C-alpha cells in the first residue's frame, strides 16, 4: 500500500489528447483577438477571415491606447480591482470565521439572509444605488464603484464553507487557553489556515472586478473610466473599427495574463495545499 501510495500517476494518450483539445480551445479566443488586432478593418470584413498575424498590431494598439485613454483606464482598474479584492478577502474571511466557528444568536438565520442576497438580481439595486452616489456627489469617482463591491455574499459563503472543515475548533480553544484575544486568534490561527481559500477568492474577485461592466458604465464616464468603460468608447461611430476594438480588448486582457503569470504558481500552490489539508 505504501509503495502504491507513493507511485506517480501518468496519463495515457486519451488524457493528453483531451487536455490538448481543451487548451487549444481555451487559447483560441485570445489568439484570434491578437490576430484581429494586427489586421485592418477591411481585411477582417473579407471572406475567409485571416488566420495569421498581420503588420498593424502596434499601430492599432497605439490608436486604442490614445483613443480610449487606456493608460488612465488601466490605472483606475488596478486600483478598483485591487481594493475590491483585498477588502472582499478580508471581510469575507472575518465573516466566514464568525459564521463557521463563533456562537451567537440567529447565526443560521443571518447566514440564510446572506445566501438569499445572492438570488437578488443586481439590476434591482441600480436605481437606489445611483441615487445614493448622486446624493453623496460621487458620480464619476472611483469610490462609487469600489464601495458597493467591497464584500460579496459569495465570498462570505465560500470562506464559511472552507473554515467549517479546515479550521479545527481545538486550535481556537488552545489559542484562547494561551490568553490570545480575538484579533490575535484571527491573525495567528484563522488567516494561516484560510490562506489557500483566500488566494482562490482573491483571484476570482480580482478577475470579476476587472471585467465588471454593468455598474461602472453607469457610475463612470469616459473622462475617468475603467477598462471596460474605456472600451465602449472604441465602439462608437457610424462604422466602428473592429481591429482597433480588438486591440483595446487585448490591452485590457494583458494585465490579467501578466498577473496570473506572476502569481499563478502561488495561487495553484495554495489551491493544492487546501486540497490535501487533512
């Protein structure tokens, strides 16, 4: 049994074939975006469409960069997505720990309320939310996008489900016996145990905040845009230039790819650490 447990598993030809097919299918939209961004709008309208890169990539990227004010948009989106990710991970971990391990009245009822908010369509809150930010004079300011998304019901539910099984109650009791107060328990016990789930939640939240379009297009304008708002400016006009639009989409995607290339190893390592936690 010990020899079998230590034996490394190898996939057969079918496994590798399936992986290759899914990899190619996943990469195709990104590759096609780069191909379209390197061509002219006239060439994209022809049949058959181009299947290889052209020579207009850098000129289209430059056009998209200046026409959409992409520098400011990327800067704003990094601030918005980063702030939302940090706040969501922090508050969701604290709330998840409370729902998972602390005892207080109406805990289950409050958890049901949190889960119930996930079923409410976000479109229903647009009018009162816009009235609130207009009253606060926050229109076209980043805090109008950040504050409504600083914590999510999904994040609270996700962290609660993880900590119920991953965090032994004995660790908390031992820390209490040693004289640790609540903040010290959270810092030295909860956060280290919850680190894998926090990494996953942070990655998911960052991607969702980066790609958020519905609320930013209402709260912001082209003068102070995020990436998704800035890209709408490229589609304006009687005949939109599809190649420039694709170049703008490529510019908006590259930071996500760079972030995953830099932190992907740590994120995957955190996921695997959480998967094997006994």
